[in-house]
């Protein structure tokens, strides 16, 4: 082996590869700086973390009714068991794919107005507000960000 030739060899990376690497580095730096300057990442609101409980009352006739309010008084009680406090205006509720609206729509006769949900808060959805409660219906607690550009299901259950 020619050790002397190894130390005197002046070959390096070809100029073409060097130029390609420099252009790649420049493009990556421009993209990163542009993302920060133009705020392309945006500030995404994250959904609150909360634990929910769902209790079901079949009413007086022992089965879930048709939503007319004449057959029985089926009720779903949704409770906030723990986690983040959540502003009431950011929540909607759905039973069987039908939106029941906010808590003001569900409990219009309530004497207390809940401005935010915290651990221990609960509310009832009756069959009239839900448009009928049927066995197998999905019950969803849906959170929508204050900017309106994102929503998440933060609680979910099924009617037994």
C-alpha cells in the first residue's frame, strides 16, 4: 500500500455534489425561516382533557321512547368527572347523530346558568331535546375551538 500517495492525494468531493449540497441547505433554511416569518404553522388550539360520565334513565315505560315526550321521560345525565375546566360556549352535544345544541338549549328552564364546566358539573338531556333516545344511539360531547377552525369529540358513550 502506498501510504505516501494517500497523504499527497488532493482529490475531494466533486464540485457538482458540493453545489447540490449548498443549494439543498439554502432551500431548507429558506423554508424554515419563511414558516416562522409567515406563521404558516399557526397556533393550534388543543382540545381540553376531561373525564365524562353518562347515566341513562329509561323513563316510566321501561324502554327508550320516540322523542315526543308523551310515552315516557327518558333522560341522559352527562357529568364532568374531572380534568380541565371547559367554557360552556365551546361545547355541543349530540344524541344519535342529532345535535342537541348547548346546555342553554337542553335545560331552558334551569335557574342556574353554567358558564363553564368543572369537575362535578352535570346536566340532563331529555328525549324531547334529543329528538328521541333510542338504544344504541351514540352520545357525544363535542368541543369546538374558539376560532371555529377545529373541533374534537371529547366524550362518547352509547345508549344501552
